[in-house]
């Protein structure tokens, strides 16, 4: 059974620091890896999608990488801000009969 | 911009009521999904539809049914609501195929009393 794991479940860092969120998956035949942000009580906002032929994607202060051989993806956030406080989820998308498999997320708190 | 719209942000229903949650997407996506999200359990797939009138059970289909009569609309039905169905419900859509991106609605917080 394919699984996606995110460790740690929660993380607190001071404002201004660079940080890395981790995502690991068991299926080496993964197609896409997608990162989402979720604010409390809200839906999921897509941040970055790394497609099967790519190794990383960047958007502003965010950079996501994908290493299929090691079964890992990372989301790098530069110069963190209090507004970055949210839960970040990673998911396998595409393939797998088109189903989406989620990790349980990392709850990030940026300390002012 | 892709839009996935859920009909309600908040709903309060009584035990035993029949409840309809509606989801509409405007990008001509083939795939549509219903998830529920509970603290500590993450997102769990209830049902998945890959075409009009086509559906597959997800991990937790018990107590739920779905309807997809038109490509843009996917409905989740709670035949007889129970208190253990109190949850956040999230709808998503995507194109079929390998290099596809998923988009989510804003969520419906359902409370069954």
C-alpha cells in the first residue's frame, strides 16, 4: 500500500529563519508530488507541483524538490514570516488510478 | 483560475437527516473527489469519480453515497446523518492522466447534532 509520511507533525521556528519540511513516500513509481497549504478551517491551496519529469519547482520564497530514488520531497521556505504559519501537506497525484495520496501534514508556527 | 466551489462553508444538521453536499468545478476536469478531514487522521478519501456516472469507493465509503450526473458537479450524500459524520468535507478535481494537478474547494464544516 502506497503511503506518504510527513515528519515532524508540528514545527515552531523564529521569524526570518529558513526551514525545510520533509515528505517521504513508499512508491518509487510516483508520478507527481504536490505541496499544499491549509489555513485553519479552510480548504487546501496548491503551492507547487513537481511533475514526473522534473526535480524541483520554485515559487517566490518556496522551493520544492523531488528525489524519486530516495523516496523524498522537501519544501524549502526562505526567510519565514508569521503569515507562513499554516499546515503544509504533500501528496502524490496522477498515476495510481488518478487517486491522490496525502501525508498527514506538518503544522508550522512562525514565531514573531 | 481554476475554481472548485462547495455549496456551503458551514452546515448544521440533525441526526437522521438526509444531507447533500454539492461541489462544482469550472475547468472541465474528468476527476472529482470527496474527502473528509479529522484531527489526527488526515484526509481520507470517501469517493472518487473519473467520469459522468462513474464512481469508485475510497477508504471510508460507509454511510455515504455520491452522484455525478454532469461533468462539473459531484454531490456527496449522507443518507441518514449521524454524529460521527461531523467533520470537515473537502472536494477536489483534476484532469485524468499522469501529469495532473489537483485543486480543492474551500471545505464544508458539517456538524450533526
